[in-house]
C-alpha cells in the first residue's frame, strides 16, 4: 500500500464546521495539508476561520449549548452510540486519513479508530451519572446532581488526531455541552471528518474550526466559553491557562516518561521488545513514550543487548505498510530538532548505543543513548522524538529519586513482582499513573488519565471525564 496508489488528495477544500453545518465566508485561500513523509503530496485543504468569524463562533457555541443542554441522558447515550457506529463504518477511511495527515503507521492508526469507538461507547454507558443521587443529611433530604458546565473549547494535537479529539467530544456530549474544536494545523481533516460524523449521529452542537494561533488565543480569552480542554505542549498549555480567565481548565500535557527495571519479572526479550516499542513507535511522538530507561545494575548485562536487538528489529519506513513501526516525523523541522538534541548531548559527554542518524530527510532512526545526566535536554525535557536514554542504578530508592528528578509527572513503569517494592513506588513516584510490569506508554481509555507538575491539570478518561465537563449542584429539603 502506498500513498499515491491508495489515497488521493481531496478534490475540494474542506470548509470549517459551525453547529453541524458547513460554512465558510471571508476565509481567504484554503490552507494545504501535506503528507509529512515527503512534504509535497497534498492530502487536502482546509479553510481557516479568522477574526471576522469570532463573533459567529461565539454565538454558535452559546446557542448550541442552550439547545443541547435540554437533551435527556437517553438521547445523549443514543448520540454517542450512533457516533460509535459511524466510526466503525468509516474505520478504514479514517485510519488512512490519520496516516496521510500525521505519518502514523497504519496499524497504529487502525488501533486509534478502534479506541475511539470504545471511548464513545464507554461514555454512552456513563451518562446516567449526571442524573444525581439522594441521601439524608442531618434530617434533610439532599439531592446531588451534575449539570453541564457550558460551551467547551477544545484544542487538540496532531499525534492522535481522532482519539484525543474524541476524549473531549464524547464527555461534552455525555455532559450536555456544546463544543468548539480547534484541531492541530497538521491534522485538521481528521477532525473535520469527525465533525461531520458527529452531526450525522445527531449532535448538532459541534463546531470544528481550523485557525491560526492568534484566533485560538482569542477564543481562549472569550467569555463565551466556560471550559477549556487542551492537549499539547507544557509551554503552550500553561500559557493558555494564564489567559483563560475564570474558565474551568483541563490540561493534558507532555512528559519524559520513565521505566524502571528492578526485576526481570518477564523473559528479558519480552521486556526489551516492550520497551523498544514504547520508546520508538510513531517515532516517539507520544506524550507517554518511554524516554528514560533505568536498569538495575545486576540486569544490565542481560537487558541492554536485548534492548539494542529489539530496537534494531523495528521496521522503519513506509507507514502504509502494515509491518512498519516507525514512519516519518511530523515535519522536517522536527527531524532537524531531533538531530540537534542528539548532537548537543554528545557534546556534553553522552554516547550513542544505537542509531543516532536519519533514515531519510523525513524519518529518524530509533536512537538509544547512555552516559547521560539528568540535566541534559534529552532527559530533562520532553523530546517527542525516537530517542531514549539508558541509565543504571543500585537501589530502588535511587531509581525512584531519578524518576522524580523531573519537572514532569505523567506516567511511569516498574518491572517487579515484589509487593513491597510496588507499594513503595506507588507512594513515592510523582506521577499520575504507575504501570507494573509494563511500560508507561499505555493508556487505558476508560480509566482516569493525566499528570501532575508540568504534565497537566485535571483528568481525562471515561470514569472521570464527565466530572470535568459538569458542575455539582445540591438540592436540600426539610
């Protein structure tokens, strides 16, 4: 399967979506979207909204909320299940579009669509949670119910252009909110496709607005929106929070996720393969990619060669081939940035164990490095690239301190079967999630997901997402 033979550029520009209908006005020329594997193949075009549309966008969001908040929980559940049905019916086209826009290997794109279906059905099963509970308190009858918070503004990244949008869209539907989605400039077509499917499913209170950052900031400042949900870089996320006023804000930001191998609790080859996949799949462009690997000194001789071999076996190349693990990065600039990170680390004493070079101008080979320090950018910052560092330690407490020596705290992994070590790590690690005998590059969509420190604010996931899009109200009667 190749881009040229199996996919064609869109025949017409895609208008942005306002409340389920397609409208564009004085938007000027449409903006092209290019396949990142060559930066010249046109995937499609999307009209951008501009400042002239700000008032219309705000009005549409407010009116959409006033209409949709009146729906019943059964109607919302039906819409969510309808959307899941449509995602399943369009799964092949959506997976191809994700790969075309983002360069994500097709197998991962297919998995992303399947996860999105599961999220919709999960929220459909949870909408009853907004109806409330009754209790007796000090001789009074108390009813506690959740109410939709208001119009939602969602700003989403390129790396999961469907599932990370669904993680904002589905709870908005379940809660009874309207939503305005500003997708990443690299992947607007997937969001527009989703917007049309949502409208067909019965959810008219949706707008999908590709736009420049200047308009996005004005939307963040706008009093028309009661909720901001942002997924992206820490720098941008915290800046948006600072200008969001009194909105409720959820931030799902980045990290430099670590895995600690205290015991070889599984066969060494299995651990090595799992870590390599977690570090380098989709060229490391995942916020919970394995970036820091800490190996107990006694296991280095067995695990490090297995890790190098597992990394070597990863397939780099055409993302439309089903056996490809690593395709192009999102842009040539990101390849150049990755090379600079490696070069800077080498200047300060780091060593390349494997890789360190480019597959082509658009694709980096996976890279393992050692002899690094916590202060180096490849450890201290979120690299969002196919780079992982390897360090050894002598005691578990030392490893836990090294994991915590970071301004991020999203997820971590620990390989051990000892209950006391699991509990110690659970109590001490400054992260939003700890995975035992697995890598941190695992998100179970039904569970709460998010980080602490610079990794974010609030939680996503089916079991907690409705709370982020509602407020609690008490009814107290004698």
